[in-house]
């Protein structure tokens, strides 16, 4: 585990919102440098035998991967 990626579960409603925002998100990233988190993929996991609702999760580049530059301080801010 090199810490380059994070995996986060999201609700179906959040997944639908992400799909709706995708064109504007991609356009923003193509314009130049951005502080937005880089989302690598949105995934849906459905296990038919478990009779459970599908689970959604995103894979993103970690904001803490500094490309070998190192972090001076790290804070976990809760909103």
C-alpha cells in the first residue's frame, strides 16, 4: 500500500450526483491546475447472492500524495 489512492463508499444519491456533475468536473480539470480531488473512478458493487442493495464507491488520488516532496503537517478537519 503506497498511499497514492483512497477508496470511499458513497450513497446511490451521491453517485447519481457525481455522474450529473461529471461533464463540468472534467471541463474544470482540463482548464488547468485545480485544487479539486482527482477522481479516478466510480464503481458499483452488487452481490446477487447476498440479496443486499448495491454499494457505490469512488477511487481517487490521495491529496496526501505529494510526489516525494513530503508533508510538513497534516490536519483532519471535520465540517
